[in-house]
C-alpha cells in the first residue's frame, strides 16, 4: 500500500468485483436520476432496448437480464442525469468563466436543453429558436466562396441513419471534408487491413472466442476501454485456452477479473486469472517485437524441416492465398537479434517463447487497440499483426483472426454508411443516381488535414456532429488558435464541453436527443441502428422521456440544416427525417451490403455485415492476402538523447475518450487527481527521482531537441510497473506534448502513443 502521497494509494484488487459495484453506485447517485438509470440499465444492450453509448464490444447471442459493465453504466448515467445546462445556467456564467471549469465540471453541468447562439456583447450563450438557428446557419453556408471551405466532423456515437443523412447533406452541398473520430484512433486499421486482406475491419465474431486456442492481447486495456470484453476473456480462460498480453503498462484488466454478476466470485472474493503470460514491451516497440516473433517462428520452422518434424508455418496457405512472403522473409533475416531486443525491450528468449506458444496454437485471435495504431508507424504495426496471422493461416478459419477493438459504439458504422473523405466511385455514382444530385470526386480532408486547413485559413466553417474535436486533437497550442479564426461553428451535442468554448465569429450549439431517450417523429417512435466492432448491425431504441422538450434528434437536425442550406434540393429531407425506415431503404439502395436492411434489423440481434476475408476471399488489388514489410520506427531512439523516454497518453478509468466521468483511476491506484506521470522504478531512479517528486515533462523533436512550447509542468511522479524507456500521462491534458505534424505517414492518425520526452525534477 502506497502512503504519504495525496491521491496515490495503489490497488491490489482485481478488475470488476466490489470496486466496480461501488463505482457504479456512486456514478448513478451523483447524477441524481436513480429511477431513470435503473430503467435504462435493464434496457441497455437488450434486443428491444438501446445500444450502450460507450464502447463497440458486441452483444452476446444469449443475453443476461442486465448486459452492462461499469463504464457503460457511467456513460448512461452521464446521459440520463437530472442536471441541466439550461438557458438559466448560461445566464449565470459567461464563456470566460466557463473556460476556467475543468473538463469534468463542464460536462457535469448537465444536459443541454435549448438551441443556443453565442452573443459576443455579453460573452454568453443565449437561447435561440430552432428555425432561426437553421435559417442563419443555412444563410452562412450559402454565402461561402466554395463548399470546400466547410468541414463536416462526425463523432462515433452518431447512428447509421444520422451519419448517412449527414454525408448526403455534405456531398450535395459540395464538400468532401469528413474529419471523423476514427481518424484519431483506427485510421491505421482501415488503411492497413484494406491493403493486407481487402477489408478495413476485423474478421472475427464473438463465437470465435469459444473456439480459439490462444488470444493475444496487444496494445489495449479492456478493464477501462471495453470492460464487457472481460466477460469474454474470463470465459476463454475458464475453458483452458491461453491469453497472452503484450502491453507497456501492467493493466489489471489484463491480469485478473472478478465478474460482478457472478455470486460465487463476488461472495468468495476469488477472481479469474486472465493472462497466462504478460510481456511489457517498450512504448513504440511493437513492430520490433512482432518481427522478433516472426523471425523466431521462421527459424523454428526451418529447424523442424531439417529434422523432418511437423512445420510451424502453414506453407500451403501461404502458397495459395498470399503474396509478399519472400520479401518479408528476407527482411526478417536481415534483422539482428540485438537490434530487435534494443527496440522492443524484450530479450531474444522472450520473443522465442512467444513464438513457441503461438506455434502450438491451432487457432489464434489477435486483439489490438490504440497502443498499436497511434504511432507514426501505426499502419505498419497493424500489417505486422496480419503478417503474424498469415504465417499460420490464422485468418479465415473458425476461432482465428484479427480483432481491432473499436472505441465509440458506432465509429465503424459511420464509415460503413459513407463518412469517408475518399469514398469509392461506385458509392458516389449510386448516391447520385438514387437522389438525382451531383457530388464531388475530390479527395477531402480527414481530421488532421482539417485542422491544418483551418489554421491556413482555407476552411471557414466547422460543423460537428457530436464529439469534442478541438480537445481530442494533438497540439492544442495550434488547434485552439486555429479554431478561433473560423467564421462559423455549429455543434450538435448533448452536453457542454471545451470545444464549445473555442469561439468562431458565429457560433451555434444545437441540443440532441441521447441514445437512451425516446425518439418520436412524424410516423411515431423511431429506432436507429449501429454497427459494433465485429460488424454486427442492430437496432437501438431509446425509452426514456427526453431531458427537454426542446431537443431534436440528430437525423432531424441534419435534415433541417440541409433544407436551410439547400432550398432547391431534390432530396425529401422532411420525409426521411420523419420515418427512419426510409433512410435505411436509401442506404440499402446505395450500399448493396445493406440489402433488405429494414427486414434484417427486425431479426433479434440484427445481422452481420459481409466480411469476405473471413471466408478467405481477398478483395485486394491482386486478389491475395498481402504480407507487408515494415520499414519505419515509431521513434528513432538513436537520434534521441540518452535520457529521453517515450511517452504515451493514457485514459483514466473514470474516462472515455475526452469525456471525464470522475477524477479517479482505480486500477492504477489514483484517487481525486489527474496531474500525475507514470514511471518505472528503474527509470525514476536513473533520473534521481522518487515517487511523489514534482517534475516537468518536455517534448523533444525528431532530432532530440526540446520542442518549443510543448511542456507540462508540475506533474507528480507515480512509480508504476511498466516497460523501460517508457512514461505515461493522461489525455487530453498531455496533448500539449504532441505535435500536429507527428502522424502515421499512411493514415495521418496522430502519434498519441510515442512522444519522445525528457522528464526532469521541477
């Protein structure tokens, strides 16, 4: 037990357990809407209920009466709160005053209740009539020199129906700029998997976890970011299959779990051990580790061939289904073990042990998260995971495959229905034919490109369908300044956040219904649809009374903006926003994979999107699954000073993306604070530091020089079990250390997980 440092106590318990029950109770009672929360909990993730507004982990075929997790309950109670950010609230507070609030306090102000417009004379948000807001927004959109001056941002919580209407509006208007939250997380998945296997999504479904011999968890933290996955991992472990975890930090959600809905475990205090082995790779060292595993696997295969023993690789699969093996083989042969050890932080023996365990498995699933993607070589990292699976034919067979762990509950679905800055020609042509419109073929802007365009003055307006874009982006020093030079901002939101306080010349805040709330339109109660991380599409229908009678649904808001901006549009916006089944019919007309959409979502559990790679159909340019050689590093450590570390931004346990539900990080032993930096004992000692010391963290550029203006001061050192050469701090606070130019070279996803820094005593 840690003593003597305020808010740092250590944590010895498992993930889940009584700690989760206590946290759920505290979250529910803090929002003063207990009855609404209880009703919501029994409807969350149920066939006739609503989809959790948190993560995208899929729902099991056979559901428990309460299909939820700790952080899912936090997300719901945050939405069902009785607290209101009403016009009276904004009359009491200027924007300058609200800027001094913490991110937690801003959202804890409660649900937005009325459409608002910023008044510069009083420095306050003031209520405005819906139709006046739409009229003014439409007039401004019609007044710009070019549609390309407008950016259309989408949050991953947006439903398929709202996202489809949104991209239709933007494309008819003439913009192809679709910054999206996926650009900041799984962009490397979309790019890397598409090149490697012809599908920018995972290949596994939930049933595969019942058939696998081995699950490799790399670069993710299920206890905080997708806690319902713990139930699945528990079942894998209990039936005797192996789980191997690879992560720089020791995360309790990868070690052991006490299932809160198991009376036996809760009463006995016995938790289920999850990982049979845990390897702490250096921050940014994943590619080297994966290369080491593959190098060891090939060497084992060749040794067995000489002894006439069963081989490690699936040579028949490689010959029939893949291309590029020879180039990969030569690349791996050229790498020296000393180099791989230095880059990964693991020994040759450890990488050989990993390869041996993998070789023994008949069916392996690799699960990965942002610890893989958010690097300068994020796309190559994803492709190295695919390489490892292809060597043993572990894609396209039961119990095996690649499993990217998506964040927001519909971030994958938004992309499926057209939120894409580089949409395929076939989609655009069918969109034109279906709606009798003409759309641009120009390659639009993703998130980083949009901020850069705003900074250059090339973009004049930003419309945000949810989210907290400015705070989520790296380099707030540049991002915040750029946003303030816009002519117009429009935010569709449920709660207040800091992006709403970064003011353009004209600003509108439009309150939307939440996922939990009843959506009544012209034809009655409506359902929306979402796509989970395993490509299952299903209906979501809220049941609670809306937080305010002035709220509108996201499809209705999009339709009204489109009507105001495009008065001569041939699209029947009003009809579609009054009957979401018509939106789904249009989606099915434009996207053949959604054929029979309305009938298919009427089936319990919905339907699975087509995943050709799951049946070994490779929709790549060459019709094969492709091995890819990785040639880049996350950080060139040779160019950094000897005392440099590599920092990753982290979420606390009371956090989901930029939404902060509380000030605790239970599994890491932090209570009531976020101003900490995590270091291993060895790295702290090497710098003459001890737990509790106050330090400064200075970002370094690619050549190892201090990066001007990118520093955090006054952080408290917390000693934590983590890989050498590594350091961690919370986002969004630590985003000040990131550069807007440090991105994955293929997907432009920012490098949130590999920032070279120097840590010094304050």
